[in-house]
């Protein structure tokens, strides 16, 4: 894999993992509204 | 991958928010399917509800053939653990195995379609069982078990593939790093190809289940204060993790490592179908403990397939329940009887082009058409300001304002361009039966007539339901 491939892979994976972490953090820290 | 991420941002994420919001909004009017949800957007208009017929028709048509295909994964997991698949070392043997299993030929592997039919019956019954127990008792329970198991299987397989290195010492270039490169090295020249952009957009539709009508039904069970922005984004992030992080670490790198840079291009051109049932067993057969990994892989696909086929049944069942006021038990009974009958041509005339025809109308055309219609109705008929406010109702986070512009202008234009380009490139040749053999033409035309009859029956049912509703009012 060339350098652009690695950069693209790392950016994509870290973007997805950051988005997932952010979303799940907000979901689990949110208080249930009854 | 660049067009894929562009389509995700401009098409996928906006459509997820649109569908979740539309579903929740319609649910507030006690409508769980597209006809009622569209009617609630503009109650003065008598015709708007008929656009929603596509949102029941499409998933029902996909269900008809998808259940049979999902059942193959159950069959493959059975034959994997039995040790039948692992010794099949070449593509011709696995193709022969698949054709025998599908009942397309009698060979050393299968004398009839009976084993495949038995796995279909198990899969169909499991679907009906899960649908019968409803969202909470059925789908929620299945997902709570199936999804964590599925992710664990995926992670195990990804680790196994990523640690393969270069298994053939004589071919050091056939390694995992170069396999990842096949997928991730940007090819800027390909960005000029309309076909690449269309394929990326199509992938986004399938992967996020947008344009089908299923999310509308699921979201209709939400309450007004539920957060669709965060829920939608969470679903997108999980989906992308499964598809991009796990998916890209398994099939393509493994295929590259075992088949090399030349053959993998031919494999990639064969499409998902061959990749799933011909190439994957070959790849899995080359791993140590191949029977176990093969069983895990197909069991994983089966669990994923059942969660999908169960969701495809939801709009039709919810339509009967909501608009005809009948019990879930009866609605599931009617759906099971009609669905079972309609599945038969897909099973017994698979080799006659019936499944391709169903997939073209239900699984391709309806997705793009329905996605376009719901975006235009939500943004331009309901009104962008109201739509923006509705999306943010109960939201924990604010969507960046740039998405207001994207949802209003970019997404509908993108969808219309896709619909137009796709119609001329693929739609017209298919409509005029290009490439269909003379022997298969009657089967394809009968399938088409059947689809017209099904669509008409659903449209008439919408008319009857609204007449009954008016009388009750």
C-alpha cells in the first residue's frame, strides 16, 4: 500500500472510530426522559 | 473509496436523518408506514399517500427473494461444519456446489433442490417467529444476541486476515499490506467515471438501508422527544465500523493474499454474489481451521440476513396493523401466507431470471425512486424550515448548518442525477429485456406482471384503508 493509501485508511478509520466514540458517549451519558 | 465517503456525506447521512424524522413524525399521527406518513405531511392532498405504496412494495419484493438467499448462508454454515465445503479447492468445484444447491443442476453434490428448500423453510419460519413477537420481543431480542455475536465473529476474522502476512513465501508481494492497498490506494483517475459514483451511491443506499421504507416503520415507534439526530449518527457510525473497518479488513485483503493482484480484479468484477458464495468459501478454505472459520463466517451472514429480512417484513405487517386495525397475530398470519406463496417462483425459477427481475425493481429501482420522493416531499412539500425544526426536536446535538443547504439542494439534485443516469445506463436496457434469453423471457414477463399486480393490490388497499378511515371519522 502506498503512502496515500495509508493516510486515507488512517484518516477514515480514525474518523469512523471518533464519530462512534462521540455518539456512544453522548448516548450513554444522556439521561433517560420518562 | 473517495466517492463512497462523498456519497455517505451528501446522500447517506442526510437520508438517514430524513427517514428517521419522517418516521417519528408519522408515528405521532399513528402511521407506521409510508402512505400514512406521507399523508400526514400534507393532509389536504389526496394523492400524496400513493407515493408511499413504494415504501411497502419495495421491501416486500426484496423480502420475497432475500429470504431464500439468506437461507443459503444457513445451508453453507451447515455444510461448512460438516466438512463438505473445505475440501473444495477450486472455483469450478464451488460453482458446481452452488448450482447443485440452488437446484440449477443435478451433480455429485446435490440430486435435487430439497436440501436448499429445507433450509429455506427453517429461515422463513424463523423470520415469521421473530416478526410475530414484534419489535420488542422479536427483533430487539434477536439483535441483542445476534449483533454482538456478529461483531465478535467479524473482529475474529479481521484479526485472522490481518495477521496472515504473506503466506506464500514464493510470492512476497501477495501480502496483507498490498491487499489493503488494492482497496485504499486512491485512484484519482477513476473519479472522472460516472459509473464509479453511481456504484458508490448504490452501496450507500444498501448499506444504510435508506430508500427502502424500513427505517420509516422502525422510527414510527419513537416518541416525539426521542433524538433522531444522535440515534441516526450512532447507527451510521456502527454501520461504517462494520463495513469500512471490519469489512475492508476481511474479504478484499484475504482475496488478494490468496489470489494475487491479477485474479482479484476478475473476482471484484464478478460482484457480491460470487464473492459471497463462490470466492469466500475458497478464501476460507485456505485458512487454518477452515471448517470452523467457514462456519463462523456463514453463521454470521445468516444472523445478519435474518435481522435484515425481518426488517423488510415490517412495513407490510405494520401497514395491515395500522391502517386496517387488525391484530399483529392476524397481520403476521396474512403476511406469512402471501409471502410464502410469492417466495416460490424465486426459489423454483431462480435460473430463469426471476430473482434478477425482482432485485432490479424491488432492490434497485424502488430504492433510488423512493429516496428521491421522500427527500422532495420532506424538504420541498413539508418545507425546509419545518423539516429542520422537526429533525432537531428532542435532539441532543445540533447538526452543522451546512447540512441545511446540503439536505435542501445537494441531496435532491444528487438523487435526481443518480436516478437519471442510472435509468439511461441500466434501466432502459433492463426494461427492454436486453440480454435476456428467449427461453427466459416468459418468466421475466410473468414476474413483471406479478409485480404490477402486487403494486396495484397495495394501491387499492391504501384506497380502501383511507375510505374506512373517513367513515370512522
